[in-house]
C-alpha cells in the first residue's frame, strides 16, 4: 500500500511538470488533480484501516505467526489416512 501511495505522489509530480511545460491544459490538469486527490485519500484511508485491524489482531493475539489472521476457527486435517483411523 505504501508503494502505491508513493507512486501516487510520483504521478502528481509528473502531471505537475506536464502542466508547467505546457504539455497539458489547465482543464486536463484539474481533472487529473481531482482524480489524484480522490485516489490518494482512498489509499490513505485503506492504509489507516489496515493498520487499525493489524493492531487489534495483535492485541487479541491472532498474529502469532506473523501473518494477519482474523478470529476465524481453523479446521484441522489428520495426516492419517481414513482407513487407518477406522481400524484403530
């Protein structure tokens, strides 16, 4: 997510440079700026949301493996073939 946010900032620099070099009109610049603002803010909200969830899962002890896992019961599979389990 942070890479995407950085790329969003690079894109802003690119269209800013294009406008200064008269490669795009002010109208095109404004359109890009509105879209950039929208995407950047959505990315920021997503990053903040994921950070809050990650913190909550760590506090609840669901991040012991280093992988974010919600509080969902896991099914355990036996490594013993079915025929052997029935004969036991």
